[in-house]
C-alpha cells in the first residue's frame, strides 16, 4: 500500500501503560463512524499494516489504541510520533454541504482565457485568504481563492474554473 492510496487519520502521541496501549491524536473528523479493523503506520517512509485489537475514543481528538502483536511498552514506543493512515476506499464521501475550498486539492484548474492550468497540488492557508498551487508549464503557479477569481466549481467533474488577473501567469513564466 502506498501513501497516495491512503488518507491520514492521526498519529501516535505516546504510550500508555506497559502492555502496548498507545494514545492516538485523531485529526480526522468522525473517525468513530468509519468501520475498520486494520490501519497503516508510516515507518521509514513506508506503510506497515497493523490489525486493530481495540480503539477507544475518549475525547474529540484523542483515542486509546491497542494493536495486535504490539503487547509491550518497547514495541509501542517504536511507533510513537508516527502517522496513521487508512485506505482511501474507507474515506467517507462528503456531502455537497460539507465541501470547502480546502477540498479543491486534486481538482483541475481551468482559466477562462488560458485554458487548462493543471491539477491543484496544494491549498495554502494564510490569515487573509487561501492560495491554490498548480504546476503549469513545469512551474508552480499560486493564485488566491476568492470570489473575484473563482468563476465556477464543478464538484462532480472536479473542475475549478477561474478568471486569473491579466499578467499573473506571466509573472511565473518569465
């Protein structure tokens, strides 16, 4: 399993007790609504599978996690500060009402004048606004996501139509 085929749900914060229990930081909303019996933990850039013996959600962003074959504090300590993933097929589909501009990663950006710009690779959050990053003609192009620039968002086809200010692309390409 590759990291691209998974989504991050949290990370191991610390061990708890001597029998391998770990405290997990959960940064994925409504994780308790997903039914899973195995997770992947990133170890040295690769995803290692682990079967979940039990998971107890004790607070909004925290859970206690027992994994099969992780039954000592030494084994659990090796997993501290590691990211935890689930396969993309388990990721719940968002309702249209839950959609935010941060969900545009992976969408194709199309400018009304220049045509297709490419896939949105990242959304950067700044205090004033969100900035989209697109690789256009082998160059990273950044543009703001606001009402003046966004023309349309097609959630089904995953297309963001924009009207970029004249000369913005020239700044990056020159």
